[in-house]
C-alpha cells in the first residue's frame, strides 16, 4: 500500500515533462481470445510449427480488436527494443534479429512508435 501511494504521488506530482515506469510486467489489462491452441510463452508460429508471420496474424488481429489501448502486436520475431526520451517525444524502436541462436546474426530496425509532448496518443513513426 505504501509503495503504491508513493508511486501514485510520484506520477501525479512534480514538474517533470515525462513520467515513465519501467517494468518487465504488463501493467494494463489484456484480453486474449480463449483458445487451447494458444501458447502461453515463446513465439506463436514456432509453437504451431508454421512459417513466421502466418498463424500469428489472426491472433494479433484479435488482440488488437479486443484491446483498444493496444496499438502494436508482433508475436513472432525476436530482438530488442530501445527507448529514446527527448524533450519533444518518447519513442520506442524495435529491432529484430535474423536468428536468435546465431551469435553472428544480423539485426534490422523493424518498427518505431512515439508519443509527442502534449499529446495523448501513440503513433507509428515512418522510416
């Protein structure tokens, strides 16, 4: 209770332009259509043993349709994300690896999303 109150005060009080919470745990509700075939971890298409960007597409669309706050879902690729915070925007860039088991694998920039200062929405960044 004390930690929650401390966090709420920190997010509501103060003069910082951006107030960010970093966590590996999802903190917003997520509705996933029930289906016994859906895996609980790893990637979806690996679980189904089908080529990437095939079996996952319907589930990604269902997640977005059932969760209006979710703007981006990609259930197949592996990689890293980089968060860049500037006075004007907060931006997340996703980079995918060509092979997560190969130490010499290449990476490519795949997606970017941002929130601009004084706005209340997330938008894709074209590159």
